[in-house]
């Protein structure tokens, strides 16, 4: 293929008279920097300034196509509920310009996958409908006893570890993984591989989690793309075998639904099927793991809140779960593309321009949350935006809440004391992330 024939991402329209505000000029490079997301204080400081000075901020960060940073809760909601006007299909997440160009050259389009995240209606609705029944509250409720059993199993494991562990690495990572793998029908012996592959995708910007450590010495900002493609290829190989197995011998699991799914009377496409497995397998546990650990860390850093939880674990668990999800906000952003000119606050967004929905900022919005920088296990109301809004609201949110509530009730009803035993660390990631290490000391 000649250079002139290579498909390229669309140029974002620029208004020649538009200039970045002082706040945006100083902050835009921070809110795309993975290392800033590993420092909650620095991230909060950056977003607080944008909310106050430039809540709909035009940003032109180095290595990225320009976008509008949307930092207020109300504005994120306003954009999210208008799925025809603000679409996912052109640009669903931050990606280096050079990486976007490589993907276009390889696929002729903007994405390596076709998951619910990258698709718009009608394709989005049709694919979502395939598995939606599995994740509805009434069907999630049917799994409550099994999930409580797993929560007990993992708290038993923690008790057997002798009073000290890394809560994130030893418990929070593996418990939601077991839940979603059982729903998918993935054998327990394959869980370590699934965890490794998931971390290589979502932790591709983190030196400890990336697949190819040699990339640390590479100056190319998107040098990790090939490594991510290797991980995706490994996912594809695994789930291609799963598909064949479920077509030959259907089971009562989500993999069977995907493998035998049809769209408009035709079997689901290979890329759509593989993408579906990956989004369920990866996002189905990684975000819940992050919030589970993030909530425990929030309590450990706020002894009065920890005491409330220990005093009444059953009464506090429901509100504590939503506070953990708000506090951690594991999905840091999604992007939308305007399909027509639109005025948001005092800014005119032009057709074709991108919007970065900054969920950590929305979840700290002073206009919505009282004392937003405090962790409160009994916060109510709690209008979290972590699950998104509108047609793309998280399919697994009811399952995530049930999982977290089960392990919080089990842990805090049994444990006598728990405290930090070292310095926690966070994943370097500007898309999906949370705690990486939470060393704890405890007594049962």
C-alpha cells in the first residue's frame, strides 16, 4: 500500500480564533499523562482548577489530537445522554496520533476491536442485547449466594495469610476475577493467564504491568501498540477455542451466548465475538478489583470511616460500595465525537470535534458532592458517574455492586482491626486504573 493510500484518522476541526485558556495550557498535558493518574492529589488539583476556571476546556496536548475536556458532572451527563449527537465510533479513548495512524493503516478504521465501547446504535444496541439479560438485577440476584460463597472463600484466604498481605494483589484482584470467569465459563486454572492479559491491556502504560519491558527505553510515545496487539492476539486464540467448544457443546454461561449469538438473523462476526469476550473478561473484573481495593484504602486513610464500617458492616456496605466506586473512579475517561455543532456552557463545539469525559473530575464536583475530597462510607445521596450515563451505561454495574457489597460485609464483619503496613501504589494509566499495591496488617 502506498503512503498516499493509507487510511488516516480524521483531522479535528480547528477554529483559527480559538485559544487554550491559561488553565488549559498549564493542565492539558497533565490530564493525559498516565503518571498523574497514579497520584490522586495531583489529579484532583488539576481537575479542580479546570472545573473552576475552564470547565469546557479546549486542549491541545502534545502527541494527541485536540479535544474538549469536560470536567463538570452536569456537562458529562448532558453529553452522555445524547448518544446520537455525541458518538463513540470515531474516537472512544485517548490515543497517540501516531498510534491512531497505525491502527487506521492496519484496519482502515479507528479501532482494533469492536466492543460495546466502540460502537454506536444500531450495532451497539443489538450487541448489548445479546447478553443484557445475564446482567439484569433479577438475574444477578440469582448469583448472590454463589458470590457470597466466593467472598467468604477469599476472606478465609486472607485470614490464613497470618495477619499481613497486599490486599490489592492477594484479594481484590482475584475475587472479582473468579466471579466473572465463572460467569464466562472459563476454567479456574486459566484465571492467572486472564489476569495477566487484562493487566497488559489496561496497564500498558505502567512499567510493572506492561507486556514488553524493553519499551521503557523507547522514546516512541506509542511504542506499546504492537505489544497490546500481541496481547489481543493471545486473547483471540483462547476465545476462538472457547467459541468452537460452546458451539459443539453449549453450557449455561455467557460464552455460550456469545458463541451462538446472532445479529439480524446472521451469526455474530468473528471480530465482534472476540471483542465481546475480551470486554467481558477484562473490564468485567479489572474495574471491580480497582474499586474494591480503592474503597478499602479510602477507609484505611480515614480511621473514623473505617470504624463506622467495622461497627455496622451490613448497614454501611451498600453506601460504602458506591463511595468506593466514586472515590476510585476506575474508568478515567471515555471520548465522544460531536455530530453537529452544539453549545455547552459558553463554548461552541463544532461538528467533528472530540470531547473527553473526565469521570474522576465529575465525581469530585463540588456542585454535586458535599465535601467531595473526603471518603464517607455513609454518603447519601451519591450521584456517582463512574458507570457512565445514557445508552452506554455500564452493563455490569449491578454485578459489580453485588460483588463489592458481599466482600465488604464478609470482611468487615469478621476482621477486628486493619491498618496500612506500607506505602500504597497506584497504576500508571490514563484510561482504566486504580490501586496497584495496598500492604496491610490486620487481626481477625
